[in-house]
């Protein structure tokens, strides 16, 4: 991760110098992540483009500040800004306000460190969960993925895994979940 931070800091320096290729590279990486998230949150492509552009402006303005230091992944920082911009936009839509004024735009990234920390912790938990799922084995891993990730009903799971009824599938899911929890908590960084 230290090399990634070094590379991203160099990319940030290029942005500050006005390197168009660096800006395009950061924007394209950032856009895919934000676009998927905004789509899940009920937005469309126009919303994603607006939020990405606004978050790039916030990044550019903050990076030109002499005391700015990137302490997380650039994608994490930009995602935190984009998320705050999106929530602000939704608040304005609900209140009937369409335009975000420049003062709001500059303050949106103010709590980014808390957002970055929360995002990093979530990312770590997902990695630990993925690791625990890998150690869980079959059929438990597939059963839990089928229920939690694919949103299959217990009836569908019973048919898929050959259980006699949904109650038996539910009992097995409970046992698998207990094993997963045990593996998950045993892999957590102390």
C-alpha cells in the first residue's frame, strides 16, 4: 500500500501542475466507482458525471493548498468527497434547491478524514469477510452467498442445495453463519 500511496502522491503532484493526462486518468478511475454507487443510490449518468466533476474540482482546489497531504488512497478520498456531494445534492433536491453554491462545494470535503476512516474500516471488514468465506468451505460458502449476495429465498436455496424444505435450509444457513462469524472474528486484526 505504501507504493500505491507514493504513486498516487505523484499523480496528485501532476494534477497540481495541470497535467491533463493525469487528470483524465484520475477522473476515469474515479468515475466508474462513483457511477456504480450513484446508480445504486437512485441517480443516473448525468448525476454521476456532475458529482465526479465537482469532486475533481474539490480535489484540485484542496491539492493546491500548500498544507494538503494525501493520507489515504486517492480513490478513497475522492469517493468520500463524491459521497458528501451526492448527499448534499439529495438534500437540496428534497428541499427544492437545485444549485450548490461555491461556499458549500468547498466545505463538503471538510469531514473527509472521518469518511475516509469509515470507508477504510469497511474495506478492511469486507476483506476479512472475503478471507473468512474462503476458509469456510462448501457448501456453506455457496449457501451464504446465495442468500446474502444473490438474495435467493430459503425455498430457492432448499431446492438448489437439495434440502427437504426451507426450514432445513434455514437451519443449515444458521449453522454456516455461526461458523463464518467464528472464522471472521478469528481473522480480525487485533
